[in-house]
């Protein structure tokens, strides 16, 4: 336990020190997210490279406190690949297709390292297919979630804490150390990313968080008295996954391409509903913690209660869709007219605007 605490503190302090340095470097070389007056509403350019600081804090803290095994090295290598892919994408030079190919390569590294879904009742090919679907889903879910100050980092911290609880309950020291390092890095970064954000994590940080949480949740132990316990990681990562499903549904229903940015996210709809950014972010933190609690409960409750929890959560999501889809997210067009949401190459961000 002492080493876990040390790992957390080291990652937290390294992020506190490293994030301002990353911010200075991003400003010096012009690696910034500039306002466009339509969907990116921050008052001034905000630097990227926060994801690089998160990665370095995670890696250094883990290197000083934990021995790298073969599977850990596989996750670290895949995380580094996805980080580099995100850094390139932060310059706006990658098409969605090329980015997807890069994500496939990172997932392939995981599979080659033995990091994959293993369900005894399923054939190997189905385990591999579920691995690819799960990993690509979580990676892109966190990438889509990074649209509001403090949102992706804070939700990532809550998810890390819930998965850490599972790892500690199972006595899995490997996953516990990795999740502790990730949680410390995210909390240190959040100091500079909560509204008003002084730095963004960019695609590099969002995809790195998605890959790490997707990988460790995939290989964790979810042993309950019924098959529904296997749904625990999906509940723990519920906020980014449900937001992604909602965004995909809304874009398809409006005829907007899935890979083109639009203000269809739950967070942005709550913002348009009149809530301030801190309130929206705090609310989604609470929802993430609630869903994480449901995920943990599935490991211990009887099958009847588990079915009730899953059913109530499903009904809650359907109700959320019905309510949120009615929120008006139209934005002014280029000439000042109002109409359908303007599509942009990168996903929309609710930045530093008055609450």
C-alpha cells in the first residue's frame, strides 16, 4: 500500500510540474486550439500537449515504483503509439481513416502482448473481435468526450478510481499500480485543465486515457455469481460510452457524418439547457461515479438485483436520450443565420466563455 501511495503522489507531482512546461512549449511552437467564433468558443487560443505531460507523469512514476512485466510493456508501448498518433492528429493532418488505422495498430500491439478479452464460453475469433471493438470504442469514446474544460480528465480519474477498487479487491498489483499512476497523472493535469482551462490534453491525451482504461478494464477480474458481472467494465466506463452512443445516434438521425464534429454531446446539450460549465462537468462526474458504483455492485449482488440495476440504467439512458434530443443545439451560420449545427473537422469544444 505504501508503494501505491508513493506512485500516486509521484505521478501527481510530476503532472503538476510537467503540465506548465508542456504549456510553455505548446505556446512557443504555436500548438494551440484557436477559437473559431462558432463552435470553439474560448476567448483566446489554448495550448495542447497536456496529453504528453500526462503520459510522462504516468510512465516515470510507474518506472520508479513498479517492475515492468511483458504485459505491462505491451500496454505501455501501445499507449505510446496512440499518444504519438494523437500528437500528429493535434496538428490537424490526419484523416479519420488514417487515425483509425493507427488505432488498429495500437490494438494489435495489445493483442500481440496477450492483452485481450478472454471469455471461456466464446471461441478465440470472437474474443479477438470483441477486443478490437471494445478497444476502438473506448479510445474514441474518450476522444469524443474531451469537449469541455475538465470533463475527460475528471471522468477518467473517476473511472480509474473505480477500476482501481476492482484491482485491489482482486489483489491484482499490476493493474493497481498502473491505475494509481494514471489517476495521479490525471489529477495533477486537472489542476490546469478545470475551467478556465490553461491547457488541453488534445487527441494525444484523450486517446491515451482511452487506451489505458480500455486495456486495464478488459483484463481485469470480474467474478460474480452471474454472467451480468461481465458488464461491470462497461458500467464503470459508462459516461464516455453512453455519450458516444448518443452522439452517433444523433448524428445518424440528422444525416451528419459520424466522424465529423457536431454539438450533439450530452455535455454540450446540458450547457445549452442553461447549466454552467462547472455544473455540467460536476454533474457528469457524479453520473460517472454512480455508474461506476453500479458496475462494482454487479460483482456482489444477486442476479435478480443485478437485472434490476441493468434494467433501470437502460431505462435511464433511454429517458436521457428522449430529453436531451429535444434540446436545441443549432448555432449561428457563417452569415449569422441560424440553422442546423455547423460541422467542423475537429470535435467541438465548449471553451472559456462566461458561465
